[in-house]
C-alpha cells in the first residue's frame, strides 16, 4: 500500500516544494501534501509517520445501494438509515447511494422547494446512522449555501462528521448551480475522490484527483431512463474508461428503473482498475452490490503517465494544484 500512495508523491513534491503556491481555495491541502512530499524526498522521518496513507488498509469493503427514492423525504431518510444498517451488518465499510437519493431526483420546482433547514436535518439523520453503525456513507442530495443551490454528494464518517461535500461540476439539469472544486479525501486512510452523474463525461474530473493521490473514485448518479437506449451502453463504457485510464477502482451507485419506464436504468456497479466490471446490479431491482477492493490493484499508473510522458506534464501539474486535498475532518471544515 505504501508504494501505491508514494508513486505520485514526486508530483506533489514538485508542486508543494518547488512549484508555485497553491491557490487560496486549496490551502487545506498544503500541510498533508507537504508531509507526503517531504517523506518522498527523504526529509524528516516524522513526515512519514504523519502520512495517513501509510496506515491505509490492504482492502476496503464497499456497498453500492441501488435505492428507489420517492417524493417523501422522511421515507427516503428511513430507507437510507435502514440500508446503512443492513450494509454494516454485511461488513461494508462504505455505503454509497445514488444522486439525490435523500430527496429523490425530480422536477425543478420540487428540487428547489427544499429549505436549508430541511436539508440540514436530513443530513443529520444520515450522520446519526453512520455513527450508530460505525460506517462511512456517501449520499446524494441538494444543498443550499446562501443563494446557491447545489447538486451534492455528501461524505459522512463513522463519527457522524461530514468529511466532504462535493458539488456536481458539469450539470445536466437546470436547477442547481455548478460546483467549484475537485477533491481528494480519506476513508480509513485510503485516498478517495467523487463525481456526480454528468461529471463522468469529463475525464479530467477524475484524472486530476487521481494525480493528487486518489485510488478509489465514487460515482453517484441518476442516469437517463431505459427509454434512452442509445445512452445505456455509452454510460457503461464511459465509466469503465474512467477506471482503466487511471488505474483506479470506481464504485457507482445509480437509481433503478421504475415499472412505468421512469426513473433511471439501474446497473450500479463496481469496476476494477483494469476496467473490468467486478459486480453489476440489475435494471429494475433495488439491489445492493457489495465487493471487497484489493487496494494494491489501484496504482494510478496510467494517470501518472500523463505527467511523466508527452508534452503535457506542466499542464497536468497546474491542474493538480486546483484539487482540494482533505486529510482530516478539520481540513474539511476549513475548506467549507
């Protein structure tokens, strides 16, 4: 595991020790990046001891819950909490839900009607379930910040604290504002990242966090329904490509299709770093897909070649400086 994490440290070293200063939006990343860089450069030994990647486990058990959300917020919360408990009982460490799973993914007036307090209360309820079951959860929900309304993925730790709140960057719906950052965050010391639905069509939104250290990418979605048959195979191909072109695991939770052909099309899946599908859900079922990831298989090797070979190394390094690297809950609070 150490080798996998340190392979990219030379890039971080170039950025943090020899390159330009990080942008103000990424200041939370600097202490951790500097520790990794100093360790890789043979500098103080205590830097290696402070690097959470050193303590990362060899495996990570993940669950992708293909939940069918309704227009009833309280019912969605109850079902989310029940799924978290059931997955924890099956040994999952991370439980992942679809895009806007907490509220349901519906029309613009419906999505805009949620108040900030309703959303905060819903998030607190999910956080309580994480704390009670000692697991991580990643849920999709709208989120209000001032006048802005985002389509967000919330990463909650076993202590009930929010580790990351990622806002969808590339939008396919009219109601949200676009997100403002990419991120890398720790789950039991494993560097992870996240994208939401339409983001999958933009390879740089995965490549840059992988260059910043991510080895597991979570992808939450509510893709088009089964009537859009021309999209279903491209959806699968695109997200498989994100895995193999970066040598990382991808864990996708998508919503199922409904009997009237509304909803999405299911096919929640876990994809290996070689691009092969480890497990995949059905189209209509509210399935839960569980797998144990062997993290030594996720090297990031293909992504690293973008920097080490060809004419775009400087360009990729500039992009990596814009990734928010979160090494603790405290860093997450400062970043927000």
